[in-house]
């Protein structure tokens, strides 16, 4: 029996049925399928690559974080953070490793304020780690593009070994071995340089002491 509905109404009903079908497929079935596959095959990554210690999440291997001493005055927003000598320090971050303000400073290499900041960072890091300013690597004084990179160069990690060992009462050899255990190779064998994930390294360091 032919439909008694006008063509315009039939077209709208067909469009509504298609809308409901694709809403169910794209809004319910597909997300559930992707979530299921992710949890089954890539559970760690799907849950944020969390780093846990004693059953408590202490960070993510994908996000860098600060390792500073507690503030002398917690209510003072202008107090300059002081790096904790007991931890390996990350590279600078334009956003203070706040994931809500990810990004770079957007200052060019010839910007006078950036040049001044880099010089000040180099001097401070050299004094903190007890090395010659000329030996401070580039990544120790420059932020990453995202401001959230948890990696530092192998050279910067080795620069901090003596300071960390002394602050924790450990042997230099044991700390150097710990760094060596956390050196990550080049991406697919030839991209980039060898690097060390500071968050993972410090989590392993905490288990040693």
C-alpha cells in the first residue's frame, strides 16, 4: 500500500532515521569499540602512561614535571622556585609544566630577553651542578616547544649525577648506572638523539633510597 505521507515528510523521516543510525554508530558503537581495543591492547597508554609508586600515581611518563623544594612561604605567589638537589632536574618550561598552558615562549633566538634568560640559566645550572658554564648542554637552558617534554639529553643527565649522588648519600657509580638504565635510544633507530625520561628516572631513584 503506497504511503499517504507527502514527499517532504517522507524525506524528513528518512533523514531522521539516518541521523539516528549514524549517531548510534559514530557516537556509541565506534567510541566503545576504540576504547575496548585501546584498553585490551594498549592499557598503559590508554590510561595516561601513569607512573605509580607504592600504589599511588606520582606522574606520567608523557608529561614532565617540576622537582622543586617546598616553598618557604606557601602564600607568596612571587617566591622563586628552588630546584631540589636530590632530584634530577628537567629542562625549563615556559608554562611551568602546567598542562593547561602548554606551549613555548615564542621568543626568537635573537630576542634580547631570551638571550639574557639563557645566560642566567646557564650560570645558575653550572653553579647548582658544580660544572663549568661552558659544559652546560643546550637543552638545560632552553624549553621544549610544548613546555611539557619529560626528556632531557643524556649529557644533561650525566651532568647531574655527582650532585644527586652527593645529596642522597649514594655512590656516583650507582647513580650513573641508574641513568644508563634509563637511556632511551633514537626513535626508530635514527631519528633524534638518545634521551632520558626525567620523571621515570626520578621514580626509579626514589625506589633506591
